[in-house]
């Protein structure tokens, strides 16, 4: 089966900066794929190359089998890109903007689909408003709408929820989720890792222009085995037998109460029972107790930190 | 074709929505030139026998308006889109470099014609014009507008800020049009400046255009046509190549 996006040994340099250093990735049709990494990791450069906004120095990219350079017309028809920057054309209304964007893709008479997008993104009331008069959140919605006018099989969103309110996030993910269920491939970059964890079935992590992790979200989460048990002892210190489980060094006691807090790694939940038993046997009093499930943020920090 | 048509429509709508600035203002400016220069020089200058100075001036002013507005349209549209970032909406689409080139240049030509026509209609009140050979008028207007639309496109691609575009416009386009014989016949110039004028492609556009009105020109219209055509082909080649390579547009 043809990959939705095939990225093969892509390199890109800006002056002294090697923005991408041999990135290879295949994103399958129908995937909800996350592209994560700290600022400057090369995510936006990679998206720009896929979208044809930048050219790779080396390597190839194809969208549904269409090379983004040699067969750019077919490649660009197959993809809809939501750019990170909040850009708009101040001369036009929302509807004019969307009609024109359809026209650029060779589509005329697209009003039924435009109306549906407007409805799904909560823009219907703003259809005839000039772009200048819209709030930032509304402009962001139009940006998403513009990427969808030609019903692209592949949708690429570059930090679509940066600085937007809860309502728009929910509206956006409901609509994008529906499109994904209908078979559209979705590629997402975001700094909100809980968003990526909830939405993406597979994730690539980029660091300094290289892929440092590429796996299903479930498999990535398994990399951090188990959870973290945080106990707060009213007085005294943790029994020495538990020190090998500490995930952080022992903390200083609280100046006013003398209480100490410890974070312990827990692989299986039944270990919690044994830990608590040992603390009780040592005659210590637990003041507070929390169990943190490992999440994508822990994995992200481990992977990004581990490679340094 | 739909992609090209849409981009053309967008470019037309863009200047139409700010018509005071893009159409009315240049027409008023050209009229002021005509009133002032015509008034001051009418009694003193006769360039072609039997043609009043005001009548001589009109085709020059019309062509100057066509040229400057054609340039202004493509260059300002492109630089605005680049600086505000909304050029991305065009770069993300399957529009080819030929479609982009044709749409930007054609829109620039249409704005140039609208201003030129406006200037001509209004000046008809002030001067008695003849139209000896309308075909030459149309051919030179078309080519002149196309050339300046193309130059605007190149300038818009090249410039990274408004300042650079203003330099292009004020130090290249405006002097080249003013020194192309809008207000005088280049034969009235000293030999050195006559030679310099002959190196200015804008001179041939205006001279050929004026020939269509009076049947008089400084250079044979066929010579002017050849030079102007070659100039257009070279500029178009440059513009299309820049678009194809994505020079300063796709990084």
C-alpha cells in the first residue's frame, strides 16, 4: 500500500544550522500521526518540505506516491496544510477567502462543502466578516478551514492549538477526528503532549534534525515502566531498603513541619502494597500519598534528555 | 484553468477594493501633470508640427500611468503577501509557475489599462487628440503594461521589505519613465542624453505608443516594437525562472 507520506533521507541546512539531518519516515494512510520535538528540532522545516514551502538539500518526499518536487501539482492536491503562523489576507471576507482557496485547487462551486466546514468549525456566523475583524481564535479556525477546502486525503497541522481556547480545541479535534475516521491521514505537531497522547496512534520524536524515537503511542508509553509513587512522611526518613526505588534523590525536610517527600518507581501496582508495608514496619507515618501514571511527557523528557 | 482564473480574480479584487488608492489617485496625479505642464509650456513648446504641446503630452502621460500602475500592482501585491505571510496560501496550492506569472502580470496589465483609460478619457476635455493608427496604440500599451507587470513581479519576488521595493520603484522605474520622453521629444536633448535615452527600453514603449496617435515618432515604430518585444521576452524568462525555482519564495 502506498504510504500517505514517505520521507526518505531528507537533509536540509540553513547556513550553519543543520535543520534536518537524514530524516526517514513512512506515514501510513489513515494514521493519526504525531510529530513531536522541542523548539528548533526541525518539525516545521520538515512540514515545509512536505508542503513544498521549502526544498530539501538531499533526499525525497512523496505524498500518496507523488514526489513533492517533480509531481508537485498532484502532491499538493493530496495535502492540506495548516501553517503555524497566524496569517490571513486582510482584503477578503471568510467566505471569499475559502472560495478563493478552493479555486486555487481548481475547484469551483464548492459552497456546499465550504458551508459544512464553516458549520463544523463554528464559523457560520462569521462567513461574511472581513478577516481583519476576526479574533485570533477565529482566524485560526479559518486557517484550518482553508487547509480543508479541497478535501485533502492528508491533513497536516503545525501546532494548530498553540494559544487557543478550550472550546476551539474541542471543536477542532472533534472535526479532525471525524475526518480521520472517514479515512483522512492526519499529521500533527504540538507542544501539548497530552493532546498527542490522546489523539495520535503513532509518534515520531525529532531532536536536532534527527528522528530519536518512532513508535506507536502505546509502545512509547511502555518505555517508562510503571508509575511513580509519591509519599510524604510526617517525620523520619525512608527505610534504606527502599532507596533503590527512588526516582529522585532524597529531598530536604520541610522547614516548618519536618516532613519529607519521596518519589518511588513502581513497576506493578502490587508493589505499592509492599512499599507501604515496609514504611509501616519502620514505624513511619504517611502524611500524603499519590500515584502518578507515566505519561507521554515522561517519555518525552526521558528520550530528549537521554540523547544529550 | 480554474487556478489561474481564481488568482487573476483575487488580484483584480485586491486592487478594486482599494480603488481610491489604486485607480482614482493615479488618474488625478496624471491630470495635475497635464494641467500644470500643459499650462506652462503650451505656448512655448511644439514637438511635432501641428500638434499642440498638451496633445503631445497626453499619450506620454497615459503610457506613464499604464506603466507605473502595472508595476505598482504586481510588486505591491507580492511584497504585501510576502511580508504578511499570506503568500503561503498560494504557495501551498498546485498553481504552476506559469499560472502565477500569467495571473499576476495580467492583473497588473488590467490595472494599468484602467488607469490609462481613465487618464485618456479625462484629458480628452483638455486636448484634441488624433488616433492615426489605433493598432500601434493597443500593441504598445499591451506590451508596456506586460513588461512593467513582469518587472513588478520580479521586484516583488526580489524585495524582502517595503524599503527595497521603494528603492526599486523610486530609483529605477520612476526615473526610467520620466526620462523616456513623456514630457519632451528626446531629439531636443543634447547628444549624450539622447544616446542615454536610446538605451532606455521605456523610451521605445512611449515613443511607439505616441506614434499610434500622431503618426510621428523619434524612432520607427517597428524598431521600437522589436526592442520592446525582446525586452518582454527576456524579462518574462527571468520572472518565470524565478517562480519555477522558488527564488526567495520557497526556501
